[in-house]
C-alpha cells in the first residue's frame, strides 16, 4: 500500500507527532521515507533584500531535515532528506508527484482564535489537492508513540467514504489493529431542512441505510481476518466522529474526502474538514474517486 512516505516538516511539535505515525507505517510497510522542508524565501528576500539570506535559510532547513531523519529511528537508513525553496504548499505537492509518494504526513495546528478554525494554509492546501492520502496530526493530541491498535473508519456509503476502506484495512492488517466502523445519521441536517422534526420513519430509514453501510465495510474487514465492530450514531457527523474516536480509544481515523470540485473551488467536504481540525487523534484523509478533477 505504501512504498514511499513523505514527511513535510516545518520544525514544529505538530510535525513531530506526525513523524511518530510515519515511523510506525514505514516499519510495517517497509516503506522508504522522504523528509522535506521548504524555505519560503520569497517573502524574506523582499522584506530584507539582503544578499545570502536565501542560502542561510536553506542551510538551516537542511540541518533541520538531517535532524529529523536521525530521529526516525528504524528507517533512518531509508530516509531521504530534501530542502526546496518556493511556496511550501506547491513544493510539497510537486515533490510528492515527482517521487510517486503514496502517503503524505504533516502537522496541523487545529483550532485557533475565538470561534475561528484553522488547519493552517499549507496543510489545508495540500489536503485539498493531494492525490495521495494525507495524514495530519497535532501536538496537543494524546501521545502514544505512533502505535496503531484501533482504527476508526467513518462511512456514509458514498464513493468517497469507500475509497478510505482499502487504506483502513491495509493499515489495520499491517499493524494488527482492530477496526471500528461508524456511520452517523445527521439529525441536525434533517431538522434544518424542515420546519417540522423528522419523523421516526424517516430516521429509521436513514439508520437502516447507515446499518447497511457499516455492515458492508465490516464484511470487508472480516474477509481480511480483522477484528471489527460497527456502530450507528445520531447527531452532527464531525462531532460524533471526534467523540467516538475519543471514547473508543481510537489511535487513527481513516476517512474519505471529496477533494476538488467546481471552477477553481476546493472542497474537503465539511465533515472531513471539521474532523481533521478537531479530532483527538491523527486523521488520514483519502481522496475519493468521485471527487472531481482539476
């Protein structure tokens, strides 16, 4: 599933958290690891217009990359470090495409400010445009050394959700992890669409659809010899996913995302986007086949 994993570093503790999972996945899949830092020297040179500043920034990042590679432990011999200059978000995407990267890993800053939610412009851009799955992590998540014993797979039965199942099954199989499959009936959306509360019959119909969706994923897990459980919940999907990840002790959420859609408009899909921002554990976002193109 993963032969080449790219860890994009900005030197933050968030990236260090992502590196723990990179270490685990690289070991389980015998993958080569690439560590990339990007010097955004354009804004620096304009502000200071000082000769040699670009080279100074690049040299500092090169040292940082080498330190990161040394910290990767078991796969240090396979780690390839690189420093580029330019716009970080584009350089990361370009590097991933040029090297045939199968998985991207990055830190994310999550929530900031009063009622404002920020992924971070670089991570957000990469999440929305990357062809390969993107694993994001935050430093404020509970540290477990990158061990993956429980994988949570949210599904609504859509093509985008199904795209994540192969990755969830592969990761769980490689790590010997149990799988928990969750589907959420969005009762808040139902209420917003009508002045009347949704009838019991409507909710039961949607729950039956959710049961079908989780059972299909469970069958695939059982065929792979994995331990699996299913659950159908009610509420706001992203909140229910985050709460379930916390309460069930999940180590990783693997879910689909809709990618890009419309004229130069980029969408993660509100559920995936909010989950990435607020999940108590790292999230692997997998772009669905029905996600629209450039």
